[in-house]
C-alpha cells in the first residue's frame, strides 16, 4: 500500500459501436490537484460498460502504489451506482469486473465513488484522452 495520501481519480472508458473498439483513460491527482499519473490505451473490442470498469481497475492498480485513500470520479452512473450498492450487477461479465474493483478496494484504507456530469472539466479531459486513442485506430 502507498503512503498516507488521499488521491483523486478520474476515469473514463468508451467503445465505438458498443460493442466496438474500446479505450480507457485516467488521471490520478493528489489533494492539491497536481497530476501524479496520466494514462490512456486501447483495450480491444468491448462495450462501454466494460471499458468504464476497465478504466477504474487500471487506475486503482496504479493508485495503490501512490496512496492509501482514493476518491474516484466517473460519468458512468451505472458503474458508480453498482459500486455503491444502489444497483445490482446482473450481467456475469460485469460482475467479474465489479469483483475485481472490490478486491482492489480492499488494498486501500478507504475508497469512495462519485458520479460526475460529463460537463465536469476533468472528466471532459479524460474523455478527450479516450477519444484520442479511438481516433488513432480509425
């Protein structure tokens, strides 16, 4: 586990075609809003929901080396509400990703999830990062 630091994580994932070519991106910031990690990459053919979960998993994997608390922001209402226990995870493939997030969560002292609008400036930046990847592959 990383040192005592509260991290702020913004994630986004998308596919073109749903399912279609997918990409993920995330930003990990410290409490002052300084970027500690910035990442984006192609993940193959998937659905939007799979891409959203894969983005969060990738971010949490990197974040655990940097701090012990994380507040995660996403514009995926479905994923955030599933992680908060407000919605059930019915699809098997999403349940596997959900369980992976929950396992990563246990490596932190505290993890919180918050849904933000697509108009949030940092979410817009992460969304642009995803689209940069998808634009490169056609």
